[in-house]
C-alpha cells in the first residue's frame, strides 16, 4: 500500500509534501542540492544564507533520524557528503498527498468506467474495443477508504488486419491531424 502524507505534516519544519517532492528528484542527494531547493522555494527564497543553512541542517538531521536518507561512503572532490535514499526514503518519495476516497465515491467512479467501456465498444468511432477490464488494489481488498481506483484493461482493434492501415489513415485525417506514420506493426500519431 502506498504511504499517505497529510498536507498538514511537516518534516524538519518543512511541509512533508515539499520534502517528498525534493527527495523524489535525483538531484537532491547532497547538502548543496538541498540548499538550492530552499533557495528556489518561495517561503525561503529571500532568507539570509545562514538561515537557509540552519534549515537545511535541521531537515537533513530529521531525514537521517527518520531513516529516509543515509550517508554514502563516497564523497565529492570538495569533501561534501553524498547521501542516498533508504528503502523508507524511497517509499516516502512515492507517497501520495491525495485525500483518501470513500468507498461509495469509488463505486460510482467504477460504474462510470463500466459505462464508458460499453460506449467505446458500441461506438464505431473508436477503433478499439475493451476485451477485459480488471479492478485491483485497495478497492478489491474491501478497504473503507481508498487512495485511488486501480484499473487495467486489455483491448483489441475493431478493424481487420487488411483494412487497418486505410481505416487508421482516414480516421487520422478526419480528426484534423496532419501527419500519420504507419508501419506494419503500429500507427504513430
């Protein structure tokens, strides 16, 4: 299950969602990179350098205590420390900030999805038909609230192989597009 972050949470005096976004970037693995993040962040953009350094130190110490980052053995030529995300840190970097949804709301969305599948399959304007759709995740597990509705679908072309290139080209042109590249295995728009 994906970790959930509340918009009110803070880590080291910084909103947890902002920290999550910074850690999700590959470039935030050194103190200097976090200083740059603070310098670009609107609430701290015009703070004196010593205040930013203090905030970075507080954040980094908190991240180390939480086990989200760990020191790497290697250092940069200027001796600055390089950090890596731990397993917990990677989970945190993927955490959702979205509010959880009530089961009833998700059930309505699922019904809407089923209805759209029926419309797509019945409408010749759509060149594919949905052959199978699967619901999985927290909704199927029966949880009272869910973070999202996890869906997967298989589809197939409604057009026979020998007609496909011609039909795709006509469809493409009718939609007002100006370029269509076709190969024997796909149509690239």
